């Protein structure tokens, strides 16, 4: 086996040895040197758009851009000196001359890469006359807001939308000094193919793309004595929220979040993990019906991700017969809060105001996606907040989050298994479903050493595995990031068109890279290393749970015994399932 070629060079006089093909920007990090940049992101290919990462190369007059230039043998790189500092400051001043001076009212205030660099370079006044083109924000999706005047044309959002997500809702229009980011065709974002995943906002360095902040709406509800405010938190929120309060990524803060919710004024605190267990009961039952009893098309494809549902209806509507009809955990808990919980507690469901805290901007869209999201007779979930919005609410409230003692959820809709917990990471839904599907087919649980289904874990874009159930092979696949999803579904479509058996029996899809832990509403700064840490937090939690199978959750059993009957019953279908229809990518 050939060893990869290595390159030896110096950076600021320090020797560095890296693999061939490593950029100067990446090589500098190996010797603990940070070269400033606004356009390069670890998830994305270099574009060299911002011009901040210029460096000097010994023996040459050129100043290459470090993000897009590979380190070469013997190079003598200088990354910082007075001349480079002056050039970078001038570049920043040019960028700021076309940027509004409204940091105090910006959604990225104190968490903006441009603002941080301006502070680092000591820019305290306008050195170039400021010209900002007036343009109204676009809030047509209801989930994310485009603030065009704050765009610095770094190209991150366009690359994410086109190359990583394969959605093509955003593009650059016009040329030269008139270049601007906008929805393709210069239409409203809500009319475009946008699926509201929020990956554009997660990768934007400024406040040009932010979530639709609904914290004021929730504060008003909490202060309304006529409303009975309840809340649920998604699996991945608990291992990401702490980043806003100085905790390492992946730190599980479930108990502290429950405590904060009660202190904020919520009268009942539920956990979406409970509904994840419920989703597994319905989805695993669907799979057994199709795989064992032949009632439905294979492969069965998961449906918990609203951005993926939107994408499927627009781009892959021929797979609607393959789609699980099970609603997402958010919606299942919402409908149970206004039916089962209301009935048990003797509360008028009209007074229940259900808030969900999700890692995802598309969850805001899901609340009103179809009339089935009003299955309780009311809007099942009233408001969906992102992890970032919850962090702001906790800070506004004056709570010492780090000092809060842990609390418990309300047990009626709050107990969960490890299977429900791992829903937040890529492969987690598949793993949880297989644990219960195995039980439904064989009548017994997977052996302890087989509970962790390793082949569906990790950050590889497409993962596949063959699982043995009583001598029968079950072929599964997991895809995350919609660019990977398309490749997987095209494989399935080709087999179908050729009249061949499906290459897989069960497929899990999540729109965001890494799954919900990398959702568009999570704390900023996403990278694969951060995704791994958040995933590990969920896996560690699962490993330490006394319950690791959804079908063993005692509250799930109670809900079925007292209210739903059994999985896939008429009542379960009416409350917990939805239907899909083909829709055009461009909306009128």
C-alpha cells in the first residue's frame, strides 16, 4: 500500500509537514496559526471570494489566497506581517462600506464573523463612504428570513444550497459591483424550491440569513393567564444548547433544560423523545406490514424530517407510495398534548398552547403543512422555536443556566428510551426502528451485543447494511444531506425501472448533514468535528439508559392501552399519520 505523499514547508519560520493536497489555510492550523477568512467553511469547497486569507510566499511577489492554494514542497509562507494586516484591514473596510451599520438590532449580534473580524482589526470608524442598497427582507417562507443588505457575497449559502443540498433555491444575480445573492429567478424565497432546511443560515457568516425569531410570540403566550403553556424538546437540542452557555459540544443538559422551561413559566414540560418512541412503534409496524405481510411498497422511507418531506413532494413524488405515513415526533406529541393529556388532566384543549424546541427551521413550516397538522381539532403545535431561540429566551430571563439544578419532565408524555434519544443523529431513526422491528418479527429483543447497529452510524454520506432477522436479510440504507439522498434514490429508481428487486428494504433520510444534530436551527459554528461530538452525546445517553427499546417504554404502552388501541389502529392513523402529494418546485 502506497503511503500518501507528504509536503514539507515552513509557515512563519515553523516547519510543517502535511499530506499533499493540503491547503495553506489548513496547513497553518497544524502549527496553531489562524488565517482570517469569511468565505471558507470546513463543509465547503474554497471559493477565495473574500480575499482576507492572502499570504506571502518566499521568493515570489504574488499573494495567493490560502484557502484555495495548496502547500508546495519547500514553500516559505508568511501569514502575518504589517503589510498583510493593512491589506486585510482595507479589505474589511471595503466589505463594511456595503454593509449596514445595524449590529445592535441584528440577529447575529455578538455572534457574527464579520463583526468579530472588524473588532479584531480595530476598525472603529467608516474609512470608506458607506453605500448600502435598500432592499426589503424576504420572510416569505415563515421559517427563515433573507436580509439582503447584510450579504457580503461570500458564496457560502449558494454553495450549500446548490452543491450540498441540491435544492438550488439561492443563486447569485447580476455581475460586477451589482452582484447579489437572491432566490433563483429573483422571486420570493417562498416561491422558490427552498425546503426551509436552514443550512444556508447555519453557514452564513453574518446576519444575512437568520431564522424567523418567534420568541416574542412565546413570551406573550407565557404571560397570558388564559393559556396553559406546554413545551417539548427535541433529542438533539439537549446536546447542543450548552454551546451557547460555554459547555463543550455534546454535553447532555436534559435536566437543566427541563428546569429552565419550568422557570420560564411553562406549566407542563414534555420530551419529544417520548414521541420518537411513539413514532418508532408506528413506523416499525409499517415496515413489518410491508416487509413481512407484503402490504405496501418497498423500500419504506422515513418521514420525520419536514425539509425532506418538502423535497420529496417537489423532486421525488414518484416515491410517495414508499413514504412512511407516520408524522414526525413533534407533531405526534403536539396532537397527544391536546387530546390525551388534555383529557387526562381535565384541561380545555383550546387553552393549551404547545411550544416545541427544535434543531430545525423547517419545523416552523411543518406546523401548518397540511390540515392533518390540526388533527386534535386545534393547531397541534402552536410555535416551533429553534435551539438558538431558546438560548436567547434563557438569557433574556436572567436565569443562571449553569447553576440550575436538574429537574424532571412530566411523566405522562416525558419518559423515553435510548432509542428515542438517538433519533437526533443520522442513522438513529433506522437503528431505533430496527430494534423494534426485530422484536415485532421475532418476539424477542436483539442481544445486548447487537443493540448498537454500528453500520448505520457515522458521518459517511450514504451508509448501508444487511441485518439478519431470523435468517432473512433486511437491507437498509441511511442518507443525510440532500445531495446524498438524491444519489441513493436514483439508485432505487434505476432498479425499479429495470424491474429488479429494490436494493434496500428500509431507508432513512435526514435533510441536514449529520441529521438533526446539524440542523439549521442549532448553534452556529457547525463542522464535522462538532457534529461528531453532538452525536456522541446522544450515543452516550442511549448507552446509559435503563430502557433502550421503544416498545419497552411504559408510557408508550399506557398510551396505547388507554387511548390509541394499538399501532396502526384507526385512531392512531387519524391522529398520528399524514398523507403526501406531488407539488411543483416553484410555487405560485
